[in-house]
């Protein structure tokens, strides 16, 4: 499908598509060609969007949940109907391979809207309590329910790696629970999200329930996060930005859901299935060029198995095609921008300067255009190197040996992050015991597969709060306890 680079992308404020005061170019990271001109909102336009969401919230919350969910189902159907167009646009602005774009970037967005289109009970009954008499009140049997009330206006700020899917995971549960939203797409690839939000108008959402603000300045973003009209901020992205959001939001006691950086450790015991380990750990290279916060970027291998795993992984890297993401046999596409490529390469250079060795990669692929990074494996490293401690968000794995389980756990936990870690072992009992000692919000045992009903979030600097599955409905609710004497 040929993309229309002259499409008129606009802001959505209070039910009206508004031309922004400025614009900026969005380029294809594989070709460096223009994808489109994103609207660049001013501070006042961002404030207008927050005010529109506030004005619409009470009426939207009063709509029965069944009707709100029916509209979400319509959005899912519209996304499915526009799948080819959205895949082409999202692939162009993210640089994802077609396999990733067709399987994860767009279909998963529709799936998330469809999942939260199922009405749920907002009154959760609790067991009655027999309470003795106190100076406060007479004794009796006290009944109670938890009422899941809307938070109000939610600012949704998504990450650039999966802009549509990530945004859908925020918008769908927030809207289902009766909140209105101000959507702030990622700066690098906002166009697909704008087209996604056209579906809400077609589905029949009332004006002001969904608002879209695009901007490439800190001032515009902070006009949203500091707005008195915004009650909650849901952000996925870097830890540095998440910390700034928490700082500016704290003075207004805004509710926060922050899914931030990761530096996943994959602990590999000497009884692990090596081929399974290679297939899954190599996803740091093969799945969206390592631009995934849950990637197993620290490979912590028991010493007896270390040389075999490292040797086979290094050999694998040489057979992975880096190139045009539109070609069927391409495994690694580009990273998102030239600046990010420089950052990834800077981490590799820093590790080499500190004494690490590149068992694979370490240099820039020979490409005429595009922001490409070779699949890189760093060995002879320590857990104190910046490349082993900071989130690189690129196709770079750091390998570290260990001798016993205590050392493996200590190495994995010696990190400011705690989002997703992994344990590979033929002894699943031992793996379970080790998993429970890891300071990580999520742990995979012999798998990178997700259970989408499980709560998702991180320990330490990996974030605040949990969403995913039914936990998403809790995340976008205020819990109100209602009691009565029976």
C-alpha cells in the first residue's frame, strides 16, 4: 500500500479535528523518507484538550457500562476493517518488520479494545463482618461492597516501540470504567495513533471523551501532566521521563500508572535446554531490534554452560539478516531514530572501553540509509559496567557467568530496574524458588510468553502500579468502600 505523505493530520479536541499551530516531520527509520507531518500542539491547545475531557467526563461516566463497552467493540471492528492501512502506516513510522507489524502492532490493538468491551461488575461484594460495640457505634453485622468508581480524566502517554497497541491498552480500560482521556502519542511515531482515534468518532463516542494532542516539546507534554483537569497519568516509557512525571504530578496528588524501563536478567542454570535458551534470549535481537522493555538483555549463565551458550549465540548473530523491514527474510530492522542509534552504539563503545569484548556485532551494518544496529553480544563484562546496568533499548545482550544460585540471584537483583526477569532450568522447582527471590515484577520460567491475565508492572525504577487483564480495570478505578449495618 502506498502511503499518502500529504495526509492532513490534526489534533482532536472536544470532538473537533483541529489544525495545530505548527508541525514536524515524521520519518521512516528504515529509509529516512518522510512518512507525514505531525501536528505540533501548543501549550494552550493541550490545555484545551484537558478542559474538553473534563467537561465530558461526568456525562460519560453516567452512560451505562454496557453501552460504553458496546462502543469499544465497535472501535475494535473498525480497527480490523482498517487493518491494512494501519499496518502500512505503523510499519513505516516505527520501522518494525512486517511480521511484527502484522502480528503485534495493529491486531493486538483491536484485541485489547475487544477484551475490555466485556461489561464487568462495578460493585464487588465483600463478606459481612461481625463487629463488637465500640464508643464509635453499636455492634452488629456490617455488610460492605467495593465500588469501582471512575478516576476522572486520564492522560495516556504511550511508548514509541508499540504506539498503537500500547495506547489501546491504556485507552480501552480507562474508557470502559467511565473515564475520559487525553491521548499524547509518542513524538517519534504519532501518526498511527491519530488514525486510530478516528475510529472513536466513527463508532459514535460523544465529543470530548477522546482527545488527541501531539507535540514534540516538553512544555506541551507538561501542560497535560500538570493540568488541574487531569486526575491520572498513565505513562509507558523511559525511567527518566517517568520520574519527572511523578515529580510534577505529586504536588496535585494525581493517580499514577508508570510502566518504565527494564534490564531483564535471564538466569540460565547448567541443566537448562540450550536450544530453548538460544531461541528465546535471541529475541533481544530479533523482536523489534531489542526495543522492548521486557527483553532478556542480561544473560546470566552458570559457568559450566557459559562457553557453550555464548559460542552458539555469537554464531547465531552472524546469520540474522539486518535490513529492509519490508523484505520477508529480514530479522532486524532499524531502531527508531539516528539519535537512538548513536545512544545504543555509545553504550557498546563504553563497554568495550571498560574491557568487554564483542563476541558478535559491535559495529554498524553497512547500509546506505536507515538507523541500523548490528545484533551485538558483549562478553568479558561485569555487572558494574554501564552497558550491564542501564537500559539500552536496542539489540545488545551482555553475558555474565555465575557459579551458584545465590550469586545468580545477587547478580540479577543488582540493578536499579525490576520489570521482567527469566529463569531457565530443567528443575522447575528450583526455578520457582529462584523466581520468588528475584526483585522483579514479572518472572518467566523457561518461557518469554506472557499470560495476559497476570498483573503487569515493575519493582524499583521500573515503575508504579499494575495493569493487564482485569487488573487494568482496577488501575483506572478509584476503590470506594461502602458499608452498612445489617
